[in-house]
């Protein structure tokens, strides 16, 4: 009877290895993926003064999501973008963050085309929060600190950053 456990484990080894190899192949596929938009480095730093979207058109394949959209966002303003599900709100924000390339029109930050702004600099000037919620199997504190380690639990209910 004591040898029954190892025999069952050996019998299950084939299916376990098959799942492990499949998971490994998915990870390798992700690691080999090339980004949709290339990282930009070596450009002068830009300080945010305004954002401009000028006559932007964008489509996923044949389906036009945005058509001739123009938007001016001055520094310090709060802008609400409303619309039906699928109307292009998230797509517009992803274009501002350069997650996608603008197909027609122009997106500028501080009178500089976003194609000429360092990726790190651009992402430091903007924030994008998706509709999906992702929590890691960790403490609430560590989930909140994942994007920026300068936050403390005491400070989260307050005004922002801790020096």
C-alpha cells in the first residue's frame, strides 16, 4: 500500500508535465512579443503645459473608433470624457499615452508631438487608470504601492506623496 502514492504520482506526471510545458510556452510567447509602439529615448525632457488632440482618426482594423476628434487640455484642468461603451473614450486616452500610434491627425503634449517625447517622460506626465481591477495576492498596502513605492498607508487617506 505504501508504494501506491508514488505510482499515482508517476501516472499523473504526464498530464502535469503537459500543463507545465503549455504554461511555459505561453510565457515564452509573451516574452517574444514585440511592443505595438517602440520606446523613445534620447529626446529633451518636456514639462507638461497642455495636451492637444488635433483631428485624430483611429480604427481597430476596419472599424473606425475615433473620427476627426479634436481636444485641448490645459494644465491644471479637469476634463470629463463621456460616451457610450465602445465609443472610443479609452482609445483616446491610450493614444495620449502612446500605447497606440495615431493613424491620422496629431497628438501633442506642450506643443511637442508625442512621437518625439521620451516614453518615460511621457508616462511621468500622464496617468491612465483602466476600468479593470487587478489585485495581487498580497496586502492592501502593497497593492496600493505597486505603481509608486513612495506612498504610505498613513498618507493614502491624505493629500498624496510622502517625501
